[in-house]
C-alpha cells in the first residue's frame, strides 16, 4: 500500500472557499510581495505526479509500487486551466516558469502547453523565460518540438555516468547513454545552455562527481551539484548522506581550479563557479548547508492546481476550486496575491538551525510538486 502523505487542503479562516481573502493587487509592473518582502518572480508548474523512473531519493519503489494510486486525469489541471493561471501569475510579477513533475515529458502533448505558455507576456510586454526539468528519457525525441513550441531552456537530471550506478540511482534499466543523447539533442535544438542536475548522496554516487565534471567540462552544458534534501516523507533521508557542496567544490577544484562567479541574492538557487582555464562553469545548490530562503521568489503549482509556497510545505491552497468555481481573473489574482502576502516560509533556514519543528512536519513529495 502507498504510504505517501498528501495534506493538500489549506483552509484559511473566514472565507467560504478556503482561500485567503482578497489582497489589493500590485500596480501593473510591480510584483506581489510576501510577508518577508520577497517578490513573486518564479512559478514551477508540476504537470503530472507520474514518472517512468524510480529514483531512490524521490520515488522509492517500495512506496511508489504497483499499488500506488496516481492522480486520475480528470483531477489534473487542463492545459487551458494551467495557461490561464500562469497568465494571472505573470500579472502578479512572475517572470520565469518551469515545467516539472513527476516526469513532465510524460504528459501527453506537452508541446501544446509549452506553446500556450510561450504566448504569455509580462505586464510590460515581455515573453516569460520558459524552462523544463526532465529526466531526459524522452528528450532526444522531443527536444526539437519543445524548442519549436517556444521553450527557452531545459534542465536534465542525471546522477551518474557509470551505467550500473545510473541504474541504481534511478532504479530503472533505461540506458544513461540515451539521457546523454537527449542532452545533446536539446543543445542542438537550441535549448542551450543545457543544465545538468546531479543529486549527490554520500557513499552512493559521490565517486561520480569527478567523472561527471570531466565529462561535461568544455561542452557548454552547465553541471550543477544538488545536496541531497529531506523532501517528502518516503526517502528515509538522513544528514550523513548529505555531501556538502563545499566538499564537491574542493574535489573538483583540486583537479581543475575554480573561480566564483557573481550570483544574485534574490531568486538565487545555485552558486556559480567558472573553470579557471575557461572550460565553462558549474553550479552548486546547497539547500542543506547554505539555505537561500531569504531570496526565495518561487511559487509552486501542483498537478491538480494547489498552490504551495515552499518545497517543504505540508499544505497547498486549492486554486482549482476557484478556477472551476467560476472565479474571474481578477478574483483569482486577488486570491493569489492574498496567499502570497501571508507567506513567511523559510524551512531550510530553520533546518540549518536544527529546530525540531522543522523536521517533525509532514512534507509534500518531490515527485508531486517537482522541485
Ligand atoms: N522528473 C524530472 C527530473 O527528474 O528532472 C522533474 C521532477 S524531479 C522531482 C526535479 C528535481 O528534483 C530533479 O533534478 C531531482 O534530481 C530533484 N530531486 C528529487 N528528489 C530530491 C532530493 N531528495 N534531494 C535533492 N533533489 C531531489
Ligand atoms: Fe522521476 Fe524525477 Fe523523481 Fe527521478 S527525480 S523519480 S526522474 S520525478
Ligand atoms: Fe524557498 Fe522553502 Fe526552499 Fe526556503 S525551504 S528556499 S522558502 S522553497
């Protein structure tokens, strides 16, 4: 039986629909800001909770087995509903949309959604930056169509070069060579630079750090090392398996000297480093050892239209109820602005401080909300 916890109905007091009361909308061109002064700039849209991989740190097979019940199609937001909601987010300050999942390329005709989102404009008439995170399994097949539909760039997750280790990390027999082919196809299609995300688990795949760095140096692709996070409640995370980014940088820097690149505070996720010999750049995402909550400008929309304010949240706000209940765009915008204005989330900072409450709360699964 599935042990996944989905606590997704946030009811705010004093409102009939369970959504926080209307807030005044920001002036056109201004972003909605939260309780810590963080602007709403990024929207991550999870388009499916399904995946063809079973990465051990994300969808462990003993939980996500043949008995696991995925969301039925009727519960997913339709492409029209997603595009309409995204347009409202753009009105509220969002400049960048990332499609994710589950595996987003499993959602049928995802190119059509990309096309609809590519047509959106910010209040000052600019197109949005439109990216997608994928396990790469269907990328060789789909890269050209995604580019033609208006996708800006792509991020591919890949945790090992070694075929046996890749298979162990992703718990699939899908060949790593095919993921590499997807990365090249994306670059050739113009979805460049391709970012490659590697989750590092100490004692599991940390011996792949140098082979991965050597492989991607000089290719134009940007390899980024992600600290293993305590997302969800199913992966049995423990701190001993986290390899701090500082150690990643030390290992690579000993072989190929690195120099820091400037990174913005607001909206920052990765710290960027350049190879001193000009062979490109790498990034490290240190959500465990160096929290970046103070600049977190990301909202997350789940496959069935729940708005989450933090990757580690227990509860989401049911926007689908509003959308299907006949709310107009102004009403939807006011509800989202109201929800965002009350946001004070800073889970990773609290984890760093080792407060007990941060660890005790149930959390949404990564394969549902998409990272
Ligand atoms: N299936 C797509 C993929 O793998 O790229 C998109 C969804 S996946 C949930 C998004 C990202 O979350 C991937 O880069 C994955 O490696 C990362 N991720 C999942 N579980 C994680 C964990 N426990 N710690 C750190 N990163 C994680
Ligand atoms: Fe699937 Fe991505 Fe999670 Fe791996 S990380 S199981 S590819 S959703
Ligand atoms: Fe943002 Fe939550 Fe991650 Fe902090 S822990 S950076 S608030 S998603």
